[in-house]
């Protein structure tokens, strides 16, 4: 049996479609409060995880493979193989703020984000000094409350920005979901994993 770690929510919805059209599963993975779902007929066990934890489950080998956004991999990404771009979960990691001039001259810009490493690298490469404030979600609150001048966060439909009166200033990275695999399992279960990859490659074309 192959164990796949997958985030709940939007990614699971898109993953369900891809996994079905790839012929990997026959019935949808239902999102309930149950966190481990066994699909005995298809020989797959799903672990429903927080996106940021998918790399950890795969790194430690409790999941053979994982489906996870490139945003998470940029922040957390080592100790597994990234096998393919699944073409789902398309969004972008962007710098956003309130409209207009948000930071006074001489003031150290404060940037709130769930992605402190990516954000630090980005501003370091640009040679700009900023203070990074780590948040765990609802990051859009930070500029609204004056906690930060900017945020670095995921923009998908843009609805969250719009409903909170924020604007997207610059795209840092285009994001899609990737298939990652535990390094040992890649060798131990190579034929199963190769089969999974070729089915997914075919499914993506549909
Ligand atoms: C993500 C992201 C934005 C929102 C963007 O949040 O952090 O807040 O989705 O999507 P949109 O452009 O389609 O509105 P998520 O729903 O994962 O919750 P979080 O804010 O708690 O991280």
C-alpha cells in the first residue's frame, strides 16, 4: 500500500480530480474529521495534513509521497525528492499592502508572513533591509491593524485581498503543487512510484 500525504481544503479538492482522472483512485477522498483514510480497493492510504507538515511526513517516511505547494517547499524544502509539477493549486506568492504609500521615509519596513525564510531571502537578494514578522495565518490582518507595512502571502483568486482593501504589489514566485517522495521509499517502492508518476503524467494531459 502507498501512503500519500495531502493537504486538506482547496488542494485536496483539486488533487481528487487529478487522482481520479489519472485512474489512481476510483472514489473521491472525503474530507471529514478523519485524518487517515484507507482506500483498500486502490491500495492507497491518505494522510490529511496541514500543508506545512506534508514535507515532514514525507521526510520521515511515514508517508511515501506527498502533494504540496511549491510555496511550502521553498520554505521547508529539503530531505526528499521533488518528482513532478502536478499543475494544480496554481497561485502566486506576492508582496501586498494597503494602497498608496505605506511606509514613511527612514522607517524600517515591516513585513508579516507565514514564509519568513522565503521573505528574508527575497529582500536579502534585493539588498533591502526589512523586519520580518512571522504569522501563522490570516496574514492580511497585519497591514489592516498597523502591525506591518507589507505582507508576503499567497494570492489565488485575489478575493481575500479585495475584501480587505489590499493590493498586490509584486509577485515573488509562481506556485503550483508538486509531488514529493521520501528518498528511501523512492528506491524501495520504485516500481509503484514510477507507475504513480506515469499515471499522473497521463492524467495531467486530460
Ligand atoms: C490563503 C492565503 C490567503 C488566501 C488567498 O489563506 O494565505 O489568505 O488563501 O486566497 P484568495 O486569493 O483566493 O482569496 P488560507 O485560506 O490558506 O488561510 P490562512 O489565511 O489561514 O493561511
